[in-house]
C-alpha cells in the first residue's frame, strides 16, 4: 500500500532468528492517513480494479472467512473489538500470517465503511475468481448481465445455502466485489465459487459436464409437482430488466416459468433464483441438508 503508517507502531516481541517477527498492530487515528485513504477508495470500482482488493465488514464474516482459508491483506478494528476473545484470536493469527493489522477509532471505521454505525472489524481482501472448469456440483447458477449488486450478493448467499456448485457471470455484470454485493452475500462470497465466462464458454462447459440448462422465461412451462430434477443442472437467469435474450433461450434444454396466483406478474431476480434453487433441491430430497 502507498505511504507510511507512521503512527504509534507497537514493538513486536522478540522471536528466534529463524522465524521472522510478525507485524504487530499499528494505531492510526487520522482519516487522512494514506492507508485509510486507500481503504476508503475501495468503494470505487476503479480503485478495486487497480488494487485487486475489496472490503468485507464484520468480525463474524472475518472469522468465517478465516475458517475457509481466506485471510485479508489488511485487517482494521476498533479497540472495543479487540476486547472480544474471538477477535483477539483472529488478530493474533492474522499477525502470525503477516496480515497488516490496524487499530483505529470507530469514527475512522465509519469513514471506511461510509456508515454511521460501522462494523468494528473491516478487512481488505484479495479478489479471486475460479476457473470455469473448477465449478462442479448438481446445480450451478449462470447469471446473464445481472445489474444489481444486492441481487448478486443475495444469489451468492442462496447458492451457499442450497449447496450449489457455484455462480457463473455471463457477459457484462455488476462487480461481485462491490461493497453492496459483499454485504448482501453475508460472507458467502468466500464460500461459493465464482467465475466469469462468455456464453460460448458456458455452452462448452455445459456439453463437457453433460448438464441440462434450464432458463427462466415467461415462454416456459412450470414443473409438474412430482417431476424429478435433472442429474446435473445449469440454472440460467436473465437480467432484472429484460430477462434472457432470445438466442440464450433457444440454447436452453428447457424454459421454465414460475407459476403466479396473485396480481404480481414477476419476481425480483434474487427471489426467482432462490425459488428455482430450492425447488430443484426439494426434488432431490434436500440431499445433504443439516439436521
């Protein structure tokens, strides 16, 4: 990161010569510090693209990410957060892994998160996407041109909840590493494999896996009550405004329509995706569900 921290650095404990000392937490009180400015800039897509980093907020999220092997490059926290045993353990292990740790005020945390009541722990993580052929599982979600980061984050969370193999972004989509998408995913961004691909690459992937591609469309028909789910399924969802383009509908093995009963004639993208995922899982007997 550019610039020097230069504020009240704590002295690391001495360690044996063959083991380098971990960087101990710095104390930063100024929102104009270069490192804090860098963290604040990660609300901007350009800054995320240039740095390769993104923000994730909350002690619980940071602990769950660490359990999955995902560690931030920078971990910022308030003095009050450090008083909690779980957070102290997180900080100690982060320092042992040479994560840059920073103690600061809630006021500075509010500026980083752009919230009046900020989380007391914020991490800056390295962006990572999976290769398309690394995504497997009975059900995979493909999203064409999703625009709303809240929808995308919620779909990642639902994919995690239903044990889906991953999420594939087709074409132009919103940034899955935006603050809004990460917040909506509630940490599932770290648990669900995420890839980008062209539609042509998706079709090759479908053929290689021997999967059936189901597209959600008003031109489709609802599943019958006792119809089994395909062994391997790609659920293809269009964007919030226009749905699936006609060539993508034509490439699907089947078009599915969600039945409606009331006055509403459509559902939010994240809700419609959740209905599809849970219905497919139900048809597989909720295999693997926790007791």
